């Protein structure tokens, strides 16, 4: 589309710059002033049609220049996208070069991290195991102490029972001798009563001695019960400590395995993405070549053009992938 108000050919890179359209605007303004200076009668149909025609030329001129600008912006956008795509391809390629160069070091570092983690887990397990063994030793000492205390209680009870029995026997002999002597002297009912009282006392002392022996035996039984309970408690606590240490070790090993699996999955995802990007880039290049060939450009020239765009040898043009 052309009009008589603007040039038929416009060079976008020359006019679509700051104040680049001033010449065209000045030309239109000059012709507008000429039009406004002409005699005009609003009641005259011919004058009205002429003014409407001039206004329509201004509108067409606006669209004409604006379309040039729109096409120019579209070309710049396509070029910008191609530049961005090539920049991305370059970055991805350089990242791959970097990763390939560092691959043996990266594998060594990953293996070293895994080795250090396994050594740390083993060290923690050994510490937990040593702690469990220490608790077992403590329980053994407590059990030995309980056994020793129970034995001392029984020995003390036996000693007291024996002393009571010997003292009772001595007292009984002495009392009997004294009573006999008194009986010989008095031979009265009082003597008989005294003998009865002494007998009751002797029976009471004998009963008390028997009760002391029974108490000592009961104390020994209680000590044995405490000993059995201490052994059972020590065994249960040892088993629980070992079980907890095994659970901790399994949890740490599982966490390390999961972390390694995630790392390998991340590496695979990155590799898959890179491969997909390469395939996508090849597809875009192939479609561009097909479009160029549809405009009577040879396949060889089309490949040359695409390579030049990718290398940024053509300004304002890029390939969008």
C-alpha cells in the first residue's frame, strides 16, 4: 500500500530510530497546511468529500508506515530469538564440555563422599556398639554387687541366728541352774512359778530365734529374686541397645542409598534434557531449511545461511529453539 503523503519505499533501519520519522511527519504536516489553506465550504458536498479523502490518505499513510515498523519489529524479534537460541546452544555445549572435562574428578569426588559417609556410619555404629558393651559391663558389675550384698545379708542372718541360739542355750542353762539352786533352797510354790516363768521365757527366746532364722532365709530368697530380676533387666537393656544401634545403622545406610539414587536420577534427567534439546534444535534447523528451500534457495545455500545465523554472522537474526 502506498499514498501520496509518504515515500513509496522506506528503509526501516534508517527511520525507526529516535526522531527518524520527523522528515515524513514534516512532509505530511506541510501537505496538511496546504490543504487547510484551500477555500472550504462545509455546506459544499465536493469540499466535504475532498476533505474526507485527504483525511483518509493520512489514515492510510499512518497504516502504511506502521506496517513497515511492525514487520521490522517482527524481524528483529525473530533475530533476537535466534540469537538467544544460539546463545543457549552455546551455553549448553560449553556446559557439556566442562562436565566432560571434569567427569573423572566428579566421579572421584562422588565416590570419595560415599566412602567418607560409609566410614562415618561404621564409626558411629562401632561407637554405639561399644556403648552397648559398656552398659553390659555395668549391668554385670551391678549383678555381682547384688549377689555379694545378698550373700552378706544371709551370712549376717546366719551369724545372728547362731548367736541367738547360743545365747538362748547359755541363758537356759544358767536359768535352769539358778532355778534348781533356788528350788533346792526354797522348794516352794514360788519356785515352781519361777520355773514356769523361766520356761515361758525360754520358749519365747527360742521362738524369737526361730523367727530370726526364718527372716534371714526370707531375706536370702529376696536377694536371689533381686539378682534374677537384675540379670533379666540387664539382658533386656543390652538387647534393646544393640537393636537400636542396628536400627540407626540401617537408617543411615538407607538415607545414603536414597541420596545416591536421587543424584543418579538427577544426572539422567539432565542428560535426557540435553538430548531432547539437541533433537529439538535439529528439528528447528531442518524446518528452517525446508522453508528456505521453499523460497527457491538451494539446500547448500540454506545450510550456509543457517550456519551463519547460528554463528551470529547475520545481524538481528537468531533461531528460536
